[in-house]
C-alpha cells in the first residue's frame, strides 16, 4: 500500500491541554512531510463506542494509504494491546479495545498487527500517554512507507466491540440515540436500510421521549424554524433535529445518548 502521508487524529483529549500538539510534534519529528488532519478531539471521555463510530464514518473520505490514529483509551497502561490495522486501503493505529472493530468487521481481509517492535516507539514510554509515545511514532513511520509487518506479529483475535443495534418486534422498529453532534442533532443507530419499509408508508410515526413526529423529512427546512423533525442525515442514519435549533436542548436530558427511538406505522 502506497502511503499518502496523511495522518488523521481522533481523540477524547479536548483542546485545552497540550496532548494533541505533542502527538503532532512526534509525528512531524519523524516525518516532516506528514499532513495531519484533526477529525475530532471532542469524543466523550472514554467513549470507545462514539470514537469507533466517528472513525468508521470519516475514514472512507480520505485517500488510500492514509493513517488513522484513534486514542480513546481508558485502559492505557493496562493489558490491552497496541495495534495497527491494515484494512480497505487504509491504516489504523491505536488501542485494541474495539475502537477499530467496525472497520475490521466490515472488511474480513483486515490485517491486525500487535505492535511489539519498540524501535518504532519513542525511547521513553509513559504508562499514561501511549498516544504520544507509541501510536504517534508508529503512525508516522507508516506514513513513511514502513511495512506494518515489521512492527509486530499478526493477531487473529482483535477485541470485538458490541454495538447497540436496532430491532424489530410486533411492527415496531426500535433503536436508540448513539451520538449528539455539535448542532444538537440526535443521531440514532437506525439505518436508512432498516427504514425502507416505513419510508414507503404514508405515515411512519417516530417517537422519542414525549415527542411524536409524523413522517421522515428530507431537509431541515421542511419544517418551520424551531420545529422538530426526523430525517436521514449524511451518515445514512435516522436523526432527530430542530430546524435552526438544538434537539438536545429542546428535548432535554431524557432524550440524550441511549434514549429509545421507536418507528411505527400510523394507526
């Protein structure tokens, strides 16, 4: 795989501390030509589920040969393995805690390496900052064209991440909110494929908390300003939104991550 020299970063570090900048410094010290792209550093602290969703959603829009570093790592310094994954023409570097499982599961030919060759790490390893001391240098070496097989041994048992799935029962499609974006839109785990039968009907009803919405809209402006709606977002998932407002704010704490969303036909 020819490297693109693009390295993306997805972390739960936020922007207040110097941690992201330190990782970038390590990367550029090894490969000054690297082009670093921040996907996000606002993953909820320790939320492997949210991080895995965003990485899987974002990476296909980058050129083949890009390296994607994910550091949502509540088990840092423990027994979890540091890994590199080659899948779908891309590399992924981070902890073996399920963060890359959606990518691995979608691509059965994925190649997973347990990173054990310390010559590709920093000289001194902090027990609490493998993002800087292991993942950043490994990613930079990969961006230079180093074969990941030189960095450790292949493993066949990466950690599986159990993700919440929508289910059907007695004519109802039930899912849940899995992410709230920066606009306050409530993104669910209900896919456009799962909604196909309901979208073809005259009046699917989508309920969340005490709110019931009739129909699935196409754009936010299909309803008046300040009104709530359901639509299929750019991730091909059902979203609950408020036109020119925040569904998260308007609907309150009971409609945050984990809130049940039910789709049914109109009686």
